[in-house]
């Protein structure tokens, strides 16, 4: 098994009670202790050290913290870490190949200039991957793509290039599959 | 932006969950968390105990039987949205769910949670009222049924007791010769709507035999627009009848002006939505 990329456990600095949370993240099963009130987003970032999952609004509007929970996109700021006990989580760190080869969707985001500051990008990618997993033959009309991505906000790009990138990513994936 | 501390329990049966609620009057059930957790992050709500219903298997699942769609309270929005038999029995369900927030929220949010949360602008409570659905609830003294008309009282307030858990939602199948439509208007896709209207029209020949119309976002709870229904019932639903129904709906708009819309704007919007949904429902009723 590959060397763990997760942060080593750190001693708690708060007096909150702690409960064990066991979950599988990007293929690695890990048990850590967390306060019941710790959000899954904070657990991923602070306890596991996976800071690719970004935190924007912390009330479910911006979509930056989107990860997949048991295969489906979800807001990690709208779940407590304890609720994810036993769950399978995938974050942006689990998307590219181990040698750093970008996933076709990531490659397409780069090629189409679908990001500028990059803060929202992990959330967009996770939403796209979850949707493709659920819908292998996606509707590639502008309307359908925009509807699918309506839960992710981007303040840099104006979205047009993100829509293009999704279409391009699907094209690249189909080319790889052939 | 971090929730206050609470005691967390995740029982595996409804009975244990009811007992956990009864043991602490500040306890609240946690379903999908897509409405409760944001309010906790803002500390607008600070329950002393959260009773997570996520591990109760009996609260999940969808069954279509005897002209009714039975949905376990912890069924996710997205599961119901994708359920072929449920949408075949009542296609209004998919049309309504398509308007609920975004995919990532619908993947986590639950049908029972949305209804028990009772946001006056939410779509599912409006669907339940328009279609005449019922819910089952379980408490320390056993279970009971509540009709949609008796469930919603006020903003985020239902007739459930603090110790009761909503266990099942039942939505009637679409009656024969009935057309349906849901439409809402929001400033941004996925936001809570300024107003939304759910319309069901049952035809007999070219005449409207039954009309059921409910709206969300216009008052303190989802509201049946009885005067608008009366304007259509027993008539040919032509443009005049639809306009009259829209005008009749305006009296139900009691929401105060807010940063998004004035009172006059919302009133006109409500009338427009009643006109549009009755036109769509009429077409779909096969006329």
C-alpha cells in the first residue's frame, strides 16, 4: 500500500468531548477522534491535512467544500464528521493518478482556462465527477451543464469556460475509453 | 461559523430515537442536515442534543402501492427524484424536486427532513399540501397520522411535538384526467423562491371538475389558494378563468416586503404563477 498522505494525529487543544470516526478517504481507511460538532470539512482539512477541499461560505451556498460521500457529491460543511463514520469519501486529492497524471476533467479545466484563482475548482471538479458517475451519458447542452453546476459558485471565470471544460472533459474521457 | 457544542447520539431504531428526544427538551432530530446544519453553523439554533436518524434503516425506501407513494422520511431528495415508479405514479414529484436547491444538496437532504423543517418557502411542503398528502409520526405514546392541511402551522413550525419523529410521507398518485404543474421564481437558480405554485386540475370533458392549488414563499406556511381553486372549479379553464384565479390568489400573499421583493411584486408574481401553472396543468390533463 502506498505511503499515507494523511496528517499524523495531533493532540486536542479543546476540552470538547471526542468520539472516534472511522472513514475511508481516497482509498485509505483512517480512524481519528473528533468533537461531535466538528464539520466534515474541518475534519478533512485540519485532522487529515487534506487542504484541497476549500471552505467558502460554510452554509452550503458556494459549493467550494463539495466532496463525494459514498459516491455522491455533498457539501462537507453541511455534515458533521461523526455522520461520516463508516462512509467512503473522495476529495480532490484522490482524483489525479498517483504519478500526478491529471484526470481528464482536470486536464480539460486546465486546457479551457476554466479557473483563475482556483478556489472554487476542487468543488466544481467533485460535482462533475459525481454527476458523471451517476449519469454516464450526460446531456451536454449548455442548459443541462449549467443546471448541474448551479450549486458551485465561481467569481473569476463567468462560467463559460467551466461549461466548455466539462464538455471537453467528457470528450477526453470518451477518447481514453475507446 | 462553527456550531455550538451538542451531545450526539445515533440510535438504530425509531423507538430509541424517540427515547433520546424525550430525555432532553433541547434535543432535535438530525436528518440530512441541509437546513439544520447551516442554522447551527450560524448559531441560529443551538440544540443541546442531536439525535442522528441516519442509522435507522426502517426510515429509508420508496414504495408505490394502492394509489399512493410512500416515502420513508430519511429517503434522500435525489433518490425520490430518480425513482421511476414514483414519478410514473405522480410526475409532479420530479417537477417539484428539480427546483429544490442543487444536486449536491438533494444528494444529502431528506424528504422527511424538508417537510418536518417546514420552511414556508420550501417546495416539498407545498407539494404535500397541494396533493393532499399525509405523514406518519411516532412519539412516546405510539404513532399517528397527520394530514398535510393539519401539519404546517407557521414558519418552521409543525404540529409535531418535540418528542415526535416524522417517519413516513405519503403522496397520492396523480388522479385520472388530471394535469399538474409546479413553477417557481427565484433570483438565482436553486435559491429559495420568491414564490412557487403547485397546481392540479382534474377535467371532465372540457370542464374543470376539481382544482387543487397551493403556494410557497408567500406567507408563514404553504397555503392552499382556495379562492383561486373556486375560480376554476366547474368552469372551462380558459384565459379569463385563469386570470380570475390569479387575481383571486393575491389575497393569500401575506409575506412582508424583503430585500428581494416588494409586497406588490410578490402579489403579481403569485398571480402570474397561478395563471401559468393552470395553463400547463390544463394542457397536461389532455385538453
